[in-house]
C-alpha cells in the first residue's frame, strides 16, 4: 500500500500527485516526488476507497514536514470525487504542515483569479500532462524506483477510440500510477514564489495567489 525507497532529507521539498479510484477494479495512487532531488522516494498504491486513502496521505504529509522542515504540496485529481477528499484533507491541515495546490485557470481572461483546489484532468489538460511526463521519462530527468509504476508505463498505449486516438492503459491494465505521477510533475513545475497560502481558514483576500493553498 505504501512503498518508501529512501528517507526524506531536511530542506527537501516534496510534491504529491494523487489519483483517486473511479470504482470497480481501479486503484488509488499517490506519487511523492522530490522537487529537490528529482526522484520519487515514496508511492501509495491500493485498491481502496479515496476516503480510506486520505488518512494515510495526511499522516505521511505531516511526517514529511517533520523530517524535511518544509511543507509538502499535494493535489488530488478533482475527478471521481477527489475534490471532496481534498477539501477534507485541507480541513485536517490545522497545523499548516502541508499545502494544497490551487490550479490556475488556463486560457481565461474573463476571471483570471478563478482557482480550484487540486488538479483537473480534462481534454484540455490531459495531453499536456502526459506529454510533459513522457519527455521527463524519455530524457531520464527523474529517478523512478517503483517497479509497478514502470510496469504501468510499459502497458500505456495509444489506441483508437470511437472519435480519436487516445493514450491510455491497454485492456486489463491500469494507469493510476501514471496519472498520479503526471500530476506530481505538473506541481513540480509550479513556481515556488507562488506558495503563499497554507490554511483553509485564511481570509478571502489572501486567497488570490496562484500556485499552492
């Protein structure tokens, strides 16, 4: 369920991408990516409900802060009920030991300050996040220790749907770990200068920062 490949170091920034189960045979997955060392020292992976995953993720986020002295940053995928678990996670963050990622509104000039907690995987964001991750893997820019993540990559194919070509897991395989890592990499690319917000109870006028909540 929780696989750790090395200890966390002091002054190390960890970003966490979380993919929630859609039901059935799906898995919940979380990739703990080091922005500092560009590797993935910890992975959560379990065929369970998102509500059962959240307490585990919460405990690990607090432990990471205690070891690194830097608040880690986390984003749940908003799809499949992830938004509700992410808000639950934010409400547990009473000691401000971690930050919740706030996704900017891409391509909008009508309301540029509109923000949403977590990450939305959509027809607009999906191609970019997968392309970015492919480039990272192809160029060996991060170290991946988890064999289950690597196995998912070997079974992740481009197949024809009824309307278009789509990158997805082949029949009988899963892609939860891939999408969790893709989300983590998007967080890794976020600007540290936009990490001003940590608590869900801060006044509204402080919630206008992009980046992390």
